[in-house]
C-alpha cells in the first residue's frame, strides 16, 4: 500500500530530540520552544508566535483571544475541517458559512462579499464580528478583497494557515494576515512536530491573551489564583525540537512539494473526467499541501467509490472535507437549517486526494498515476 502521507524526518530531528533527553528538558519549559517560536515568527514576519499542542488548539486560543460576546458571529468557509467551526462554537459564537470557489476550492470571496454586505447593509446584523479565512489544500484565499471588507465593516480577521507553510499571497507570507493567524504541525503538513500548532500575531495584547490562555491563565503574582478559564495547550520541548529541525528545511520541502505537484499534474493531465488543482493563480503558486482531484459530473461513480477502487489497487487516499452545514453535530444544535452550499457539497462528494506526503518517491507517484488512469478508463 502506498500511504497517503509519510513525513521526512532525516535532518536534525534526531539530534535535537537527543538534546532534549540529554538535558532533561522535555516539558514546555525547554529552550527549543522559544527557539521554534522565534523562528516561526521570523519565517512568517510576525512579532509574536505562541506554540501550542496542535492546530485545533491554536484556532481555539485565537478565537478565545478575540473576546467575542456569546452570540457574536464569525464568517467562515463551509468547506473546511471541523476545527474551524468548533473553535467558534466553543466560544459561544455562531459560524456563518460561505460557499467555495469551484476552481481553487477556497472560500469564494465574491460570495463572501455578498453575504457580508447582505447581513450588514440589508439585515442590519450587528453580531457579525470576524472573518475566519482558511487556505485550503495549496492555494491561498484571495486576501485583498477580504481585507477590504474587514476594513470597511470593522471586522477582525483570523487566518487559518495550517496548510500553508511557506506559501505566499502576492509575495507576502501566509500566516502574516489579519489580527491572528494559526498553523498546524500535524505530520501531513509541510512542517511537522508530530502534534503541534502555533498562533501568530503582531498585536501585543492578543499575544499576551494567547500565552495566558495556553497556560491555564496562571497569574504572574498569585500563580494559582485564576481570574479566567484557560486551557493547557502547551507544546513540549520535544515537539519544538522537531519543529526547529523541520523549519531548517522549509525551502527544500516547499520545492519538493511543488515539484511533486507538477509531476502529478503532468502525469494526470488529459485524463477525462478529472478536475485537478490549478498550478497557479494570479496571486500564488500552488504548494500542494495535498494533491487533490474532483470527479467531474459526467463520471458515473463518486469519490467514495473511487477511493475504494484505488484502495484495492494499493493506493492510499483520503476524502475531502465534509461541509459544516452537513455536519450532524451542528444540525442537532439547530445550526445551518435549510442552508445549501452547492460547491462545498460537490467537492465533498466528488473530491479526494492521493498520496502526497513529503517522503513520496517518483516511482510511487508513477504507480499512483497509473492506478488513477486505470480507475478512469475502466468506465
Ligand atoms: C490540519 C488542519 C487543522 C488542524 O490541525 P491539527 O494540528 O490537526 O489540530 C486546522 N485547520 C486546517 C485547515 C487544517 O488543515
């Protein structure tokens, strides 16, 4: 079986991990945590970086740091991971959804504008407080219109850059936009710490809020007297040691992923019935966090069936995200009733991704491409 993801850990990972063990620094107090934070802040061009235990926790800390009131609303894409909506809901806030762009699979900024102007100008909705931007699979969201909307209506921007290590939008690093941004270091991301995440911001107050929320809101003077409910979202020195080693190779990893994406596109272009990710847009070059594809409407089977058949040929796959408005858990809470986002629904049912990990070899890519060709020709 060709696994859907396998990380590359053959740089300084082992050396730095051994340092943790040799020095006894294995908790979040160790020196690698601060180093990793400094390196991430520098890589993205932010003043502050706050390392946390995973990308989901990073989103939760970021939303919590905004101190929104219960019932406040945050606009976000319908097509994304549950972590995004979960962070909003856990703060007592309400996600407001926007459909996807059919080509980039990101939040459609035209529809975002329609939604926001309709809510604020027509419905006089004054609960709408923030936009959560999520860059999906390899290309960033078209940020300029988002920034314009946020400025016009006084909305905060939260940028989920979990999949965007090293990516830029019009030359500016992803993760440098908005009030707060977050990353994940799960093993399928370009940079991994096993489990891990980071919140970044230029705002001193928000940084302090995130640091406090990460560490149970302990107080400087009376440590065990708490004014607020925090979390234990701390990252260990061992995770950060991996992160430092991985970050040393960010440029190399980025080049590798882009080369892989180009190679897959070369092998799969021209197969009838497949929609592939565009290699670039006017504002970015695809970094192929994963190599996704969507079965066109005329293909008589769906993604589930395609993944089953590829599995039988020894190819690991993963389905695309399932849209937020179709999540049973939110439906049970009475959210998104009667709402439809046709592009997100289509992507969820027709989309899947093939092995795309950092350790994938050229031979494996050829084998995967052959299997996809066979899958599409059998019909
Ligand atoms: C991976 C991912 C997350 C969650 O990160 P974890 O570290 O797995 O908690 C959040 N948002 C997006 C867009 C992701 O891809």
